C-alpha cells in the first residue's frame, strides 16, 4: 500500500472506450452517455481527451497492490509448499473535497433509461459502476451483467469494460504514470468533518495487471483484448 497526499499527485479517470464521445457524465441528476468534452469520465481516444478526466480537489490517494495465492502441496518427496497465483487484487482509493452530487449519482444512480444497457426498472436504481458497453450501434451505460471478456467496443477486438485510473506525480508530466485498467467503481462514501467540510471517497478495483508508462503527458491508451480479461 502506498499513500499520496493530493497535492503530490494528479489523478485522471477515463472509461476504457477509445472511440470519441462514448463517455460517462451527469445531466439533469441522471448518469448517462455524453461527449468527451462534457464528461465526468471521458474516454481515451487521445492523450488530450484522457487529460480531461483530471479529478479536482483531491486530498489523498491510496494505491494498494496485492495478489491472491492458493497453497499447493506439499507433495510426496517435497518439503516446501507451492503457490499458485489466482488473481491480482489492485485498488485505488481517492479522497477529495465534495463539490457536487455527480459521484453520488454515478455510483448510486439513477441512470438515463435511453442510455442504460439494462432494463428501465434497473436504470432507476443503478448507476454507472461498470463503465460503458457497445450494443452494436450505440454506447450504453453498462449494467454489470455481461462477462467483461465478451463486452466489445466499436471494434471487435476492444474490451472496454469499466474504467481506467491514471496516477502520476504532480508538476512532473514526465514522471511514470501508474495505470489501473478495467476497474469497477466498487465504493463511494461521504463524510462530514467537524469544521463543516465534506469529503467523498471513490474506490476503484481491478484484477487486471497494472502498468506504468513514462513520458510527457503520456497515458496508457492501449485497449484490452479478450486474453487480458
């Protein structure tokens, strides 16, 4: 686990969509699909688009990297116990000053029925915790019921499940950017401090191996494919 103060890092959150204008945003107190320029979480069609996902008023970022193993053995003639890696367990927890209700709505809903990938009844009680999915002609808010490896984008090879979180040191665009891919928004909490200031916390989790990229204003924009899921 690594903890950063908000002033020390920049955090960008995007969808896994690499095609323009299939982004997540809030309008009229409902979460739905919007253009990259108006989005809370834009896509990653380019570095310029991804940079629009910069979160403001961040006070702290907790990065946790772990692996879940299972013991094997010991077998006959072998003294030691072996280990088999089952899955990665990676989490980024972002604490920020609460400035509006957008993240409440993205996590809890409701969603715009016309933009929601599930039923109208589910749209009224669900948010956009699973990012976007493509129905063959339009981008929709995912309902989490489809196996991520079977969610395709505008191109058949793309697997645009969930969100992508990019963390890099502030005031140093050339520093390595830690990237957690194919995340789900697994938690959102709000706290009221004694001085009246309100904080909110967003938790993104993924079992996909994280990556780092280096370069001025560089983001990992490579799409995931079925074999990565």
